[in-house]
C-alpha cells in the first residue's frame, strides 16, 4: 500500500502523513460513535466507566467540562466497546500500513485510545516520547493517529520534531515522579522547530514512538478527533505494564509469528502507570509518586 519512497521518508523523519486511508463509510461509523460518547459525557462531572484494570474508560477535563460545554478528552481502549474502532485498529489499511513501516516478520497491536479536543477546550499535551510510556525489548513501534475529523493548524494538531526519533530517549521523570513529559531544558533546546500534522478526515499520521511530539489547545469551533493506535514489531516484548491494557493486546495484525525476541540497546527509567484515567493527570502534576 505504501511506496518505498514513503517508507524511506518515515525512516528519515520519524513520521509520515498519508491521506485517504479511511473511506467515508468507515469515518461515519467512527464519528457517530464518538459523538454519542461526547453526548453521554454531559451527564458526568468526573471520569467514568471502567477498563479491564479498574480505571475509568472515559476521561474529562475537570477544569473545563460541564453539560453545556463537554470536555471529553480521552476514551481508553475503545476497541473493547465498539466494533467500528476494533475493525479500524486491527483489520484496516491503517494497521497494514503500520506493519509495512515497522517491517520485519510481523506487527502486533499494543493499545488504542481516542484523544478528543472539543471546541474551545483547554486540553493540551506536553512534549514527550511515547516509548518512555511503553518500553519494549526493541523500539520498532509506531503510533498511528487517524484523523476522525479535519485537523487544522488552529484546532490543536499534533506537533512533531522531524528526525528526533534518531536522537536521545529523554528523561520523563521530575521531582521523584513519572511526569510523562520531557524536562524544560529539552523543550527549550529541542522542541521549537516543530511541524504541525494537519489533514482531512481519513488521513493518518504514522509516528515513531521515539519521536518528540506535543499538541496545543483547541481555540476554534471545530472539534479535533484523533483515534490513536499503537503497534509494535511482533518480536518486541513489553518491559512494563500496558498503560491502556486491552483484551486485544498482542494480537497479530500484519505478517507472521517468528517465535523470536529481538533486543536493541536503549536505556531509560521505567514509567509509572497512571492511577487516574489517563496520563493527563501525570502531565499536570496531579499524581504523586
């Protein structure tokens, strides 16, 4: 599905934007389900629902949410409660493309979530690297971000630092706790010349999990909806608990089983799993170690 030039671009830059990965019918199903979840969130004042590890499935921004102005910001492991999201994460062209980019024998599904930025909401994501949350024996891992609706330069797009996946794995601990973000000096020195990943609904941004990235608030009337699925090489074995565990973790989505474990040289401090509904509480400093 991907051309060799696209694969080489991903290897060079650490991210690749592909348009028209999902068709109108698939997008309509995803959008309808997500809008139902947003409407449901109006009835709650705190995180709600339950995933397989007992944490809340639906996370709202407590500083910015009410019935008239919903601020649902995360749906964890939506593949467990929606066929449309399951099919998209595990059986779609998106999963196949992730397998092509990872290469090797095969690719496994690791976890998924919806990250939403509803109109005029304050939710932001601070600079970080996904691999710091999900260390494995090797780092052939991809985060695929499907744009369920249009993503513009103004409604809180993903911001990335091209080529940073080839650099250092930075510290994501501050003051004795896992903060889920890089230190201030890294942001000042490494994260200023970013590229915003924008596109029409149905586009996917494939991102290496070592890539430095962030996103700002949505100050527009247009919601920003991303369905995010993470994939790992089938010979990569997790070294820490899945921060968003799912009954579908480990399912092969591309290629074949090798029966092998491959290791690459990486060094980082192991992450802490959030006690709350999502890593937003860690980045905001609301969880103590």
